[in-house]
C-alpha cells in the first residue's frame, strides 16, 4: 500500500522521535472546530495583511494552509517538501529536546488539537492554529527557514537542568487544565501554583532556559523591521487574534533585538508586555551566533564541565580525538596547574550509565552501567594489560586495562594525594575538552535502552481534557453546526433555514460563534 506524505515523513524519523508522533485523525474535528479555524484565519488574514512580514500571505498558500478548513497534514507535507521541510502531528507540549531535534531536522511538530471557541483569541496550549498558521507561513522565506533549523540545533545542544524538566511538566499540565472546559477553579489554581513552585525551584538559569527564551522572543514573538514601525513574523503573534491586535500598539514596549533577550523571562499565560524587533532575518543569525558562542557546546573546558555538573542531567563530553562520553558529571578534580587553555581540571568522575560514541553513533551495543573517569593530559591508555599514566597535570593512574576502555584495580594520586577512585570503571584520556553538549550523544541508542524509563507519558489529564471538550458540545448544538457547515461546503444557502437556525441558537446564549457563522452566510445571499 502506498504511504501518504505524512507517513513517509514519519518513516524517515528515528524511533526515539516517532514515539511522540500522533495521527491527525481529521474526521475527529467537529463542525464547530472547523468554525473556530475559519473565524481565526479570517480575522488574522484581514488584520495581518499589512501588519505581518510580506511573505505571510503567500506563505499560507505555499505551505497548504487555507482559510475555509483545518489544514490536512498530508497536504501540508506535499507543499512543505518543496521548501525542504515536513511536518508531523504531536499532542500538545512535547519535551524541548524532542521539539528542537525535530526542528533542526526541518520537521515542524504540529499539535493536532484545536483550541476551544472560548479561547479563540489566545490559548497557552499548542494547537493546530499556532503550529500551522503561525510557524509554517514564514518558512516560505528560505533564509528564515534556515534560521529555524539553526535555532533548533542550538536549543538541542544546550544543557538543561533537572529543574527544567519539572517546569516543562508544570507548563504542560497548566495548558491542559486551561483548555479543559470542565476544569474547576481549584484545579486551575493548583496548576498555576505548581508552575510557580517549579519555577521557584530553579537553582540557576540553565543554558536550555536561555535558549528557549531566545527562541520565544524571535521565532514565537518576534517583530521585524524598524523599531518605530515593525511587522510581525513570530508564530505566537501570527496565530493569536488578541496578540496580533495588541502587539503593535503603544502598550507594548519595542526593543531592538540583541542577545540580551535570552535573559528576559516570559509568561505563556498572558500577553507579552515587551517585544524585540529584528532589523531583518540576517539580524537573527547575528544574535544566534553571539548566543551560541556562550554555550558549553562551543566553549568546552572547565566552563562546560561546570555547567554539566550543576545541571545534574545526562550530557556528553566531546574529547580531543572525537570520541563522545555520555553520562552525568559528578565531580571535577582540579589540577595544580592549567592542563590546556580553558581547562584546569585533571580528572572528571561521571555516573553511569555511560555511552561512548563517535560522530553521534554509539561504539558499543549497550551502554556501560558503571562509572567513568576522564583524565586530561597527554597520555595513552593501552588496549589491554597493566598500565601506569603520569600526566602533566600531576595526575597519576595505574591499573589493568581490558577491552573497550574498562580498567580494573584502578588507583590514582593527584599532586601526591591519594584519590578515592572506583576500582572498576571506564577510563578515557584526552589532551583537552573541545565541547560539552546537552543530552546523550546518540539519542537513538540511548532511547533504545532507557526510553521506557523516561518515555513521554501523555497522562490521564490530557486524555480527559480532550474527552470533556468533546462532551461539552451539546448534541443539538453540534447538529446546528453541522448543518451550517454543509450549507457552506455545498454552496446551498437557504435563507429561511438560516433564520430557523439563528432562532434555535438562542437556546445556547454562550455560543456566539454559531451566530457569527450564520450571519456570515446570510451576507452571502
């Protein structure tokens, strides 16, 4: 059987990314969902025609996004392929490392759900309006598309902390609660308090957090042009009627874009009080390069080791010979003198599991379960047999080497002081440390062994929220929406029946959208 364009896209993804992909299930969209899409796109196209970057309107067409109905991911993939991009469906918020890896590969993660009509102007939850009508159109500008990929790679390489995961889970929970029509005030208050507690638990601002801020103030909420008269290109602004109308008013402070935006926090639950203006798309690359130069991925040495140590997460060290060592940095032992430029560490102790790799590909089928040590200096560990190493850092190591870098009966001294070292460990020797980057060096292999332990669980809350959203639509109201939708699709508008539907709609005084749909059809007669 021939695969659809979306199925072909999914088939090209590595297994550790496919676990986050969901089918679009186009038939599950209700007629009211379609009305929500029409209302938003109609308002946005009218409002943004002279306020968005000039590529916006042509970009909608170029990426398969129309105004009349929710876009099909298959149709989008056919159009995106011409631009060197693709898209897949996901469910709400996905882990930042997954989002950024997909983006670096040129794949848009598109939330398959659509916001409720109560949140038609703005929703903190990812939805198909934001991800398709927001992100996709500007990709038609190839230079901006290159920026998205480059920004994704930087976010993927940045080191995240253990607290970052707690904040992510809290944000995801809050977005689910806010989109749940049956969520109580108590649930909403608890979700907000949880996010505040998670944010307060942060010991420091991680590289990953700073990278997410840069992405937020550019790709999500960026303006472009002159500070006095900018245009919109950020997806969060392009997909929100409320934000699009508010962002260009004097109430929002406009700042020239600089790397300082990475130090500016944001709140996803409210409209932004200030925005950053890029001169042009080349300006984005200038700021990204300046930001990238501050990361452990580029700096390595003691700076990178310190960042990995305080993060308490799985990261990987890139050694002088190109090998990569994945694990958790537990301890840095300082040398009495500098070992290499930017490196004053003699020995690094890492907690297992440990994965050795080269070029992002694991060297062994299974990661080593024990600890690892990385010694810095000029020296060579024999493949097997007894060894003694005396490095210029003042570090002395001796033991017995077996295959694969494992050492037994390990003993060590640093500047004459006896060290408490594991008797059995993996030992690596490197003259210097070019890079320390976030996450495992080979995500696919790491996920194959540990993915079930850290797998993304959709959770009962998210599933219940979608179920409640479907049940919240009264059957009689759903029938009226379907009838109006059919008139629109078949171009058979019946004025008398429209009047009857308008009268019936008065039984649902909170549902203004159906009345808007009816009035719009009446104007066509």
